[in-house]
C-alpha cells in the first residue's frame, strides 16, 4: 500500500471510495459550484481562482468518474458544458452536510431552503418542515447578506435567490 | 492567495471552511473511526496503516479545531483517548453522506441503521421510517458480510453490530 499516495486501497469502506473520487483538493468546491449552476470552464475558473491546468485535470477526473457529464456548449462552438449526472447529484446530502458544518453561525453566509416549505435545510439536506430530503432542483439558495462574499462576476450572479442546478447562463 | 496551499481563504463558504479542517488526506477517515468507537492512537493506527507522524499531526489538528478532545487514558498511564466533541459529532450527516455515496451497491459493505426503527439510514443520516436524523448514539453499524473487509485487530472487532460512539475498549 502506498501510504499518502493517490488512493486508500487498504480501506474497504464507502467513505474511502468517495474520497478517492472527490477527496482531491478543489474537487468538492467544483461539485458545489456545479450544484449552484456553474457549467462553463471559465465560470468555474472565475470563482475558484484555481490554475487552469488544475481545474482542467479535476474536471476531467469528475467526468471519468461519472460525476459530471461533458456536452458541447451550444453558445460557444468548440467549448463544453459540465453538468452533474444523476450520480453526481447524489452527492448533495454530503455536500450540504459539509457546507452546513462549516457555517455554524446564524444565519449562515448562504442559505439553502426547501422551496415548497420555505424552510432552511438541516445538515445533510433534510427539510425540517416536511421531513423529506428535497432533490437539489427543489432547493433555493441565496447569500444571507448580498453585500458580502466574493465579487467576481460569477459570484455576484450567485448572490440572488436561485434554484440549484439552474444553469447560470 | 496561495493556490494549492493549505487553505481556501478566497472562498467565503461553509464548504471551504469545512475542508480547511477536515479536507486533509486521512482526516475524515480518522473522524469516521472515531464515530465507530476508536479512541486510542494505536487503534487508529492499526486500522488506517498511516505513518505515526501523519496520524499524530492529524489528531493534533482535529483537537486544535475542536473536533476531537484529548483526555488521559485511565487504562494506560501517559497515553490519551481521543473522543469526538459535540462539534465533531455534528459531522455525522456529512460523514454518512460520503459513506453512503461511496457504497452504491446493495447491501452496502457496512450498514448504519436507526436502532429504534430498525431502518437503514438514507444519505445524510436521515431515517426513512421516522423522518428524523438520529444522533450517532442511536445508530447501529455492522459489516454486511462479516467475513469480508480488513482483518487487522481493530477492524475485526468492528464487524459485529455496535452503536456509534460506543468505545471500542
């Protein structure tokens, strides 16, 4: 076993297998932004400020692992859109659990509420009002204080209320 | 901003803040094992096979960030027990979300069920029977097939049904 290598092959566990796919640096932030509707390379780049070669490698790995699908961008010939697959969308409870844990303040910097119930989700993406775990397209997110947060062109557009997965463009 | 450094300081988001604490390699596997009742350095080491210096650094960081607390081991003078704090236990929905996502097969290699309802938890740790998110001490975990999985002395003891957080010793 290569310790501190690229895998956790000695660990027969779902968590280790998840981390082999989404545990690399930046990967979960890319997945988060895909939930927020980011689909274009340049839009991921504007928000994450990650080197283009790193972003490119991470997107490729996510496509290879079936988390994102790559389709031609109808508005920009030769470019691609990256969209969460069904398998990728299944990461929502984990992603929300981590967003929520890192936002213990009240209100959190960004809220995520079940559109139908109007209720802020509890950790793991469960709706305290109806007891269900709404799929991402039934979740509305917005910045609690739109005057705060990053001010790149993508983040500015993500300040207002929007449904998850709704394309940014 | 140091890109690919040790922080995501340009990212004003709960997810980035979580990853600054639990996004380092091995850290979430240590937290997982703490949920499974592992408390001693040598027991973490037996199961993770991580170099002692790495394990030591990760445990120290988790204590510094208030995820684990370090208390004297009553059975081994001079040694310590590491236990999840309330803040650490709040990671359960995220940890379960990642375990669940990495275990798409049916049955998963390890099950996690709400003891009262007897029902396998859905992603994010929600109980489909009662609609609640049971706290970890109400969750029973076991290997689906006890003849499989790692065979180190700690993993062998984790094959049988046990409540989360119940100390291994």
